[in-house]
């Protein structure tokens, strides 16, 4: 607390308290030493002076009542004198409530079972007590929990009976009124089903309730929950158990409707205090304290499951965190915080007068003037004028969250078709039939009334988005797969209603990208990841992605749960990269590099998880570790959405070593059993969706060779037995998993292999033969197969790899770097860099827009052209044909050149 003071400020505060606050006037007479301590320059001293020791007053209830009155006096004078901020006052009151509860619980246990620790009985604080924001005259919202297995009992006493008696005694110590006053009013109505349940609940029953039967408003209540007294370990256990109920990882825009429904009921119930003026309810009125709190809590409930930094219990802290996290505008946070401080301060003035839990400005003009003058103003009208700007601002900000303003789509067929035509549908009749099919309720995601209501609320924005897309019915028909396959769509529909821009992105995805539409059909929640602005940024470095995919790993967590969680996060990143492409938010070359970084991070996280699980049974091989080499587009750091992963598994150390686990294995057996587990972790489809196809056929001896071999064996194979095409594949190889030392060892083997002397004639002959076999066995899939066919990327790769091995230069696994260096050396003709970039952009985009390599739909052609930097489909076709001709001629020249 602040330790500076002013005699004049304190004297003025005392004078106002004596004149305008009867409760404080009496307290000043009863405990003058508190104000004396404050006048001597120490608020902390005033708080200390308020304390009552057990030696002076043995009765716990009496001591607490005396201490509470004195503390209220000291804080009130400090507040009126401007020596304590709102946060300092509410924190001090909350600290005292914690202390009072601990002392009351200890007393209740000592009376019943002398010497017993308060085990098996926990007190959970909610509301303003839970967030350390207690009012000057607050009640305290509590939940009492007990553990039947550990609660101390009297002879022949049932745990439930004992817990109720402890709870009753705690309430009595706090609520009893006498000449000394009272400590706190206790409100237990926030417990599950308070009308039928006892005042104390078994902890497991409470957990079961919140997991299965809790009401929506209870989520908001538990944002501010904490264990404050009794068996705090039991309290923490309960709060950790219900954590998923409060902080849902799935974004829940229904929180807006749920909390605003509560607001409307409050407004109806307290209708007389809604408008600013005499009688205005500072807490429940329009633009009041509750709306500031709900504004913060709505955003916390929506985003807090994914963003732990937003889970601050206190309202002011929550607003600051939301602004820092980019969830609300800084000026909104500043305005709401300023309004909250003023509203809470005036609320305190109301309560200081007679120590009553009131929140409404007096309707009597004289009483309103009295409150204003206690605050240091001239009269009640000046107080109203002071409140008017912040109350108006709060009401506007909170009202801006309302979701009920949009008109729903008509049910009349003719009116519905007219509405679809106005939205941009050319085939309004087909659109109407599709909507009528959804309204029939046959889809699994629309079987509940709540889901259908959310769906109808979302439909207008979605129809407008589909109507504005290049192919309205294509988007609508693909959305039908989402509606039909999603097990539950309520969160998706609420999300789309709350985020019109997301509906537009969805329409673009469905209109252009069948691969992404298929993913959405399996996992509609993938859309949630697009809420974050970071979803449209470049994929971060591999190290950062590894940390992101590994976040929240818990010791002892089930291996399959770990794999599912990582797969979900990886697929969210891959989906976001695809959306960046079709929404024209990213250059396909950047997206290709991003896909590669995501894959490399996935390999590292899933391989580490598989290794840790394998080690439980087999231990480790001393002096050995797994190393994974990436080849192909993964090695070249330029994947597409549909790329598989070319991997080779290797290990350091010798064959003779043996693992040290309960089931020891020789090194070769150890790593050859471990490798398939990593492949499975990367490739086996689960509820989280498929991840990658893994291809291990580029390993030494191909499908006939061991899945994992040692680094020395790998080096020997490459030097003595490898085919030319295997060395060509090695030009795009790099380590993607392993320690720095192991990666360096592998990199040295790769470099030594690529720099081996080799006869040019044999090199070129082998390359030409291999290219011919590919052409024979893998013909182009369609007219826009960018890789295969004459002048495709495969021709360019063969030309580059042949030149790399022949001249021992440009040995970069990244093809773009290799092409650029070979062009600088005069080994590739001018324009080859641009040709490579054009075809790569086309490949990455077409894998999403036209996976079959056929000509893209007419509505998507402009998108493909724009992603390649051209203004029309015709311009792209011309550039594509020119690039392929140059590449074809380049490969022909390389293949024909047998000289030195």
C-alpha cells in the first residue's frame, strides 16, 4: 500500500465521514486509534491497528467482528483521503475475508475435533471475493466441499453430517450480528442446485455436476474461483478437475449469447434502476459494473481456453490482458477500466453511509446530495454528470456485442429464393432446396433445438458470404458435407454468426479448395484457429513450432492422447496455411516453406513422444540415438498441402550395443522396432484426422533393406553400393531430427557422398535412364500435372541434380537456391529461376484447388493466376507453356551433353 499521506487530506476525509456517513461516525468513536495511525503516515499501520489478537479477545467471532469494523474504518478514511487506490482497498478487504474464513474454519474444527487439522473440508471463493475485488460492504460467495475419506469425524458421525455442521458453524461465526457488528454475509447460492443440495457437497459429486450438468452462467462464475480456506489442496484438486469445463479449448462464441441473456433478465428484474439518474443501479444498470465484468468475461470465455494469459480473475487485470493479447482495442480497455474504477468507487460511497450492501443511487434528492458530498462533490446532479460519460460508453461497448440484431432467413419458398438472389445466388432454387434440406433436421449436427437455433442465427451471414463467392452453389454444397458429418455444430454455427469475416473466408475455402473442404467436413473446429491474427502470418521457425506443438505436455499423460493433441495442432497449422493461399494472404513459395517447417516440427515432437514411450519398455541404447533424414520436398523445404514425407531412419553408435530397459534389445532390433512407431505416429489416421503419408523407400536397398541402419553402414552403402539415382535423391537430403552432434555427423556423410568423383558419361546415362522409367511408369495425371510430363518440375529436378553431381557445386537441398547458383555459374540458362518459381507456385496452389491435376473450375482460375503473380488465366497459361518449354529444352541439353 502507499505510505505517503497528508494531514489535510485525512482531516478532510474524517470531516466528510462524520458529516455524511453515520456508520463511519460511530466507528470513529469506537476505534480512534486506527485514524491516528493513518494520520501518522502509514496506511499499513492503520490496517495493523485494526487487528484484534486472540490474547485480547479469545472469542473468534467477537474478534473478527471488531477487526472488520476497524478495518472498514481505516480503509474508508484512506479511500476518502485519496491515499489508497480502488485496487488496494478491494485487495485489503479480500485479504481480510481470506483470513476470517481460515480462522473460522480452524475454530469450527477445533470445537468439534480438538487438535485435528482442517483436512477434507475446502472453501472455494467465487465472485468478487474469488478475484480479490471485494466491495466495502460485500457479501462473500462461497462453495463448501468435503472429502468423505479424509474429513475428521466424531464417533458414529457420517461425513455428510459432519461437513454440514462445520459449514453451519463457519457461517454462524461470520454472519452473527451483535453490538460489535458482523463479519461478512455469506451467500452459498452459487453451489450446484442450491434449492435441493446441502450446504456442503462431496467433492467428487461436485466435479461430476460441472462435467455433465452445469449451466452456462456457471462457467463465468468460475473464472474468478480460488481455494481460500480449509484443505486448500482439496480445493485446488477440485478447481483443476473442472478446469476443462471453464476453459474450453474449443472457441465458444455462444458465451456472448449466454451472458447477454443473463444481462437481459437482470435488466427486466431491476427495470427501475436501468437508466442513469436518481435510483440508478450502479451494479446492474445499463452501462454499470456488471456489464464491464461481463464484457471481460465474454472475451475470456471465448479465447481463454487457448490463451492462458487471458485468464486473469480480476476485472481490471482481465481487461489489461485482453488488450495486450489483441482481443479488445487498447482504448476500449482504457475506457472500461476508467469507468469500472469510478463506478466501484461511487458504489463504495453508497455503502460507507450505513454499511449496507446497496448499489443504487438514492432516489431522495437529499440522500443523493449526501452521497455526492461524501465523495467531495457539491450535489447529486454533479455526481450524475460525473457518471454520465463512462456509463454511456460502457453501455455502447457492451451493447456492441449483441448478436440478436440480424433478421433470419424466411421460410416461405418464394421469399427465400428472392433473399438468395439478392445475396448473389444465380441458382436460387437449388440454394433454397439445400437450405430446406438442412431445416428438415436430418443432419446429425442439427438434431438439438439449440443447434438448430444457432444454425438459423448464422444462416443470413453465411448465405451472404456464399452469394459473394465465385461459385455460390459449390460453396453451399461443400458446406453440406460439414453440416452432415459434424457430430455437433453448435459452436461452429455460433462462431460463424459472431465472425462474419470468418464466414467469408469459409465461403472462399469451400468455393475453391476441395482438399480444405474435406478437412472441414471431418473437423469443423479447424475454423477456430483462424480467429487468431497469427493464423495469417508466416509459419514461425521450427523451434517455435516445436514449443507450440509440445505445449501443455503433462508428465504421465497417455501416449495416444499426446499423439492426438499434437496431430490436432499440426493439422490446424496446415489448414491455416492452405487458407492463406486460397484467401490470397500468402505467396505460395512462403506457404511451401511453412508447410515444410510445420512437418519438421511435427516429426520432432512426435518422434520424441514415440521414443519416450518406447523407452519405458526397452530403455536406451548407450552411445546411440535415432537420427532422421528428410529427402525430396521435405529435404528441400518446399512442401505442398498434399506432400508425403520422404524419410530415412538412421542411428549412431554400433550394432553390438544393447538397450538398458526391462526388455533389452540389440541396437539394430531396437531402432528397427522404434522406426515403425514413429511412422505410425506421423501417418495412422485417428480422431484428430490423418497427418502425413510417410515414404521410406529411399532408404539403402529400398523396400528390401532394413528400415533403420547405423550411420557407418549408411556411409559405407553410399560410398560403395548406392545407385546414381540414390545420390541424386541425396542432393535434397538433410537431417531433420537428432542431436546437433548426430545431425552434423549425418551432414558430413551427405556432403562426402555428393562430392565423390563420378564419370560424367555414366552419371548422365543413368539419369536419362531413370527419367525414362519415370515417364513410362508414372504418366501425367492430367493436363495440369505440374511435376510430370515434358518440361515439368521433374525434368528440372533431373537437370539440376545431374549438374550438381557432375560439377560438385550448388549442393543446396533447397531447389530454388541450387537453381539460382547454377544459373549464376552459367550452367543453367537465363530465366530458369523464374520458371522454377512459377511452376512451384502453380504446384502448391493446384494441390488445393485441383488435386486431380485437371483444369481448375472456371471460378477458381483467376485465383490460381493471381497466386502466381499474373492478372489472368490466359496470361498464366502462356507463362506456364513458356516455362515448360524452357525446362524441357534445358533437360534435353543436359541429357545430351556427355563432354567434360
